[in-house]
């Protein structure tokens, strides 16, 4: 599940459509994730339009309700019980880390990295069992993404576990400003020069 409804106010345009390596950022992220699943859902806000092949497009379950509405819409649309949820502005996803996280799902409802700087709920796995808690959080008008965790079984992926796969923590780098976009493009050029993009 790729959350693509961010307005990109600081960037002046939808993040999903930012040019990244010659393609829209959301398309770049989708291609990164394609080895992990044959069912990709891209969640949009209500008035947003997007054309993408090979994915299913859904809209937030409630207008103006933020990320929780996006996760809820994606989980309801998902064909499988578990969904990997990422934001469309995270271009450096690490497939080995994600596969490790997928391997940790047994007995849990949520699998989420927990770093020194905090949790990464938009780089996490959610089971459909989360839906009642998500709806309750929406009814309370919650905005914090982790507000629905308290009643669920959560597997925290701690920093040493993340470091085994992504010691620089670039998996969690997201693009909110022009400076961050330029930094991400510079890293992409480095990867391309090394033949790793």
C-alpha cells in the first residue's frame, strides 16, 4: 500500500508526481516494491487524480481525515490479510529490511520500526485485524498515526535489527522540502553511477 495523498504544500505540488529519476516519484516507489507483492494499492485523497498501470487506486475513506483514513482505505481494499504501508515520498526502501519485517508477522497485528528518533508507522506492516481500531481512532478524530496501536499486538523492529540491513536508515528518508528532494536526487545519481538503482 502506497499512501500518495500528501498535498506537498512545502514543495508546491503533489509529492506523488515529483520527477524522480525520470518518472513520477510514486511510480518509482511502486517499482521498488513490485518484487514483494502482486497486489499494490495506491491510496489517494478525494479530489486527487492519478494514472498508473499495474496498481489499484483507492481514495481515503473519509475526506480530510489524514493518514489514518488512507491506511483504513488501503486495508479495506487489500486482497491479502497483511499490508505493507509506505509513503510515496520514501524512495530508498530496502527490500531486505522489508522482507525481514514480513518474516516477523506471526502472532502480531502490527510490525513497525522503532528507532531512537521514534516509530516509523509509514514504513510498517498492518493486518486487517487493525481495521476496528482504525475506525475507532477515526471516530475519535485522532490524527496521530500510532493512536490505534494501544489495543493491538505490536512487534517493534528495534534499531540494531534495522542496522543489519540499512545502517544509514535511508529507508525512512522522506521528501518534504526542495532541499530534501535535491538530496534524494543526488543519492539516486550516486546509486545509478554505482549500478545499484
